[in-house]
């Protein structure tokens, strides 16, 4: 007898989810009423907050272009990828180097469904998707090993993820386990939210988050910088995502936003 069809995991539409809320902020349509209500409540207390995820998304593109180009990386492990949009990690990397291999990791069924449908690789490269939680680094590494060669450098992308792990000790332990599995010459690109640029508005946004059951730890830039301990942090260091190697434009320097980032090399 044939095995019964596998039922897809149930999507919880009763509480806001980070990937779907971020999708709403950047103008996407893959979200639910609970996500839109939450996002609008954030904008009521933190007007202009949508610039945070938008600048974070543009940082991803700049970082991947650097990694696939100047740094010569051909393998990417993108944890907490979020919902597909324009210029996803594999699109940027394979535009620079068509033989790039990318593994996406997420544990939201909506994200995974969209990823499998929309994220397709070049013939020269590879693109895979793992249903796993950031709190299970061993499981992530086992799954990624089917596509990535961990004897060769890998770019570890952790953007907007460690804020979901409020305990610093746990977050550092997870990151260390992942980095320990990567060879010298690998890179870490990391970004997370802060309440440094507009602290009063960010504090109000935290209150809204707490009331909505949306758990996210806002760290100071100094706490974010400690995630890069033992690595060779590249210039310009840990900065607002809008200030990491911005491309020239006629309007001058972009304003800082409440998400800080860095890129570092494993010696």
C-alpha cells in the first residue's frame, strides 16, 4: 500500500511571525491579518520603522556581493532566511558566481513552502532548503552537509535571527557550534535589532511586542559586537546596516537605523 500523503505543518495565524511581519514591512503580500495589525501597531509608536527591515535587506545584498566577489566564497548557509523576495541570497551570489551553492534554513512552514516553489538555482550551482530551528545547530549542520562541503570556506548568514534567542549565553553557544564546523577562511555575516538610534520609540515598540507575544531581544551594538569575538572583523566594524559599505548615491550618507551588523572572517 502507498504511504499516506504527508500533511504540511500547520501555519499559526493567531500570532504575528517575524518573517511575515518583515514581509509586510518591505511591501510583500505573504502575510496574515495578525501580522499586518502587529506591524501597524509598531508603526504607531515607531514611525518609520519600516526602514529597519528595508535597510537590512539591502545590507544582505551588499554583503553577499562582497562575499561572492572580493572574498571568493562559493558556499552560503543562510539561517532564518525569511520569505523570498527580490535579490535573495542565492540570486545575488549566483549573479556574481553561477557555481555558488546555497542552503537556506527556516522553521516556518509558509517560508519553506514559498522557498521550495520560488528559489531555484543555476545549473552550475545548487540551492537547498532545510526545515530546522536555529536552536538546533547540529541538525542544521547535518542537513547542510548534503549540499555544502565543510572542508571549503562557507559564508554563514545570520540576519535578524539571534534576537529570537534572548539569552546571550545560549546565542553565543549556538553561534560557536556553527562556526566551529566551518574551516578557516569562512565568513560570518550577522545583523540584529537594537534600540540605540531611537531608544524611546524602540522602548515603545518593545512594549507592543510584549503585549502581542512577539519575543525579540534588542541588543546594544556592543553586545552584537561580541558575537564576532575570535574572528577578523572587517571594516567598517559593527555599524548600522545602512552604514556597512554603502554604495555611492547623490543624496549623501544614509541615516542610521536600529539594526546593527558586521562581517568577519574566520582565521
